[in-house]
């Protein structure tokens, strides 16, 4: 397994700024929030949409602006099926490695394609100074992190391990990350239906993040 936390530690959530949303507390006691990063992708995103529809579920897709510009019809399908979207920068930038003005401008560029007040920093990496500037420019923005990382991007784990990463840590209010990308598709296409089936059998509602 790679160097990442499958389950975000409580101490980390407390240590980082309060503006970061890691899970949804007390809104609905039987709801989980599945999210996808890095799309849209013509194969992976369409698969995810079909699976969500089959299980009467909705999710949030944090989209890269460049991919939206390449695949606008896939992006529109996300919305047409009742899901919502969030900004994931235009070029999937790592905030820690990017000058502030470049990072903010990249988010601005993505916002021309992605009309949403939800934002997720790629890799979860954003400087405090970038966070403050973003909140200043977009007062209504919600910066969405995660409670559970499926690890579907990790080619060192099996599809079964990817599913277990989610199922062993899932609880009401959890924000879960999958990736609708070519790199992650082999693991996501196995794990996502497993998670959706588990939620259905156990009476968990699967909703988009509140915007």
C-alpha cells in the first residue's frame, strides 16, 4: 500500500483549518457521500454514472476543467442524471508546488466550465494562503476533503483491497473518494458496485454533497 491514509485520522482533521470539510455530521444519520475525482473520462465516468443510476444513488464529481473542455457531453450527462459537480482546478495542480496566483487563476479558469461552489484541491494539497484567498474570492465556496480514500489510484493494491478499504471504514456521514480516470478504472469498476450494493442492503442513502 502506498503512503496515504485510507481513513483520515481524527487528529489530522482537528489540526487543519476548520474550513475543510472531511465528513458530513448530523445532517442525516443514514447517508454516505460518494465522490469521484479527476474526470470526466469517456469510459470511467460513464461507468460510474450507470452504476449510480442502477442503485438509485447520486454522487459528486470533482472535475478537472481541461477534461470538461474535452468531454463536455460526459460532463453534461453527470448533471442530467441528477449528480452534482465540483471544481478540481483546470490542470490538476498540486497547491503545495504551485505559486498562489497561478493556483487561484487555474481555479478561476476551471470555474468557467464548472458552475459549482464545491472545490476539492488535487492531492488534498492546498496552502493556507491559497485557502484564504479562495475564501476571499468565493465566499460561498465549500472546500471538500474526504473521510475515506478508496486507493483505486494505487496499482499496488487489488480491486478487492480497494473495495475493502471503503467497506471496512464506511459509516454514516462519510465522504468517500473514487477516481473516474483511466489509471484507476480497473480497481474502481470492481469496488464501486460492491460499495453501492453494501449501502443498498444496509439501508444507507447515497447522496451528492450538499452545495
